[in-house]
């Protein structure tokens, strides 16, 4: 993934009307945005809709972006708000079978079927919040303080949930050996 500076530069270019910058931003950040939306919505079709709408929204609001060195947090906040809005609109939370959720997340990576089964078992041990925190840190590279702001949680909560999630994953993987 691009550095925060490169993402910020792309957003500034988008604000100036550069359509190529939108395409580049999409290609470089779509996996993180899709994975984050999927972790909230638990429905691949809805996550794809939010993914597309996120970049439409970026295009239309880029001129309002204030560079502060955290452009990926801004992008993910747009995705989060669109996801939550969609959930409120539909007044439902359709659960996707956990296996399908994890398979969708692993699609963009070269992961063997065996590894996907192990990933599925390990991720099943995590709560929704723990999964989101792990995904945001591992996939998007956000720092814990950025995740705390994005998820509206105290930093100490994010750190403890992250630590607990890592321990659960480690234990599950040890049991699988």
C-alpha cells in the first residue's frame, strides 16, 4: 500500500480534478476499504456497494479534505459512515456465514485452501470488534491511536482488544498444529 504522504498527495490531486488520481487511490486502497466495510456489514454485496460509494464520495468531497497526515483514516471514516448509514437504512444486519466473510477477505491475497481453513478457524475466535481492530492494523497499517479514533474507542480499549485478539489467534493456531 502507498505511504500516508502518497495517499494524501492523491487526495489533493483528486480535489484538483485529477481522475487518474482516483483510479490510483482505488487500486492502492480498495482491499483495505472493502475489508473494513465487510467487517462492519458482513455482506459482500453491501461491502462492494460501500466500496464504490466510498470513492464516489472521495471524488465529491476531496476539496474539503484538510491534510493532517492521516489520509487513510479519512478514507476509512467515509467507508465506516457509509456502512453504518446502510445498516440504519436497511434496519437489518444480515449475517454472512463466517466462512464466506473470511474467504472474501482472503480473495485478494494468494492464500491456499488449507491456509483459508486455518484462518477461518482462528478468526472465528474473535469478536466483531477484535476482528475489525486486527484487520485495520494488519491490512491498512493504521496505528492503534488512529484505530481508536476511527472506531470511537479509548486507546486503552483498542490496545487491550488487539492484545487479546492476538493471543486468541496464537492459541487457536497452536491448537491447529
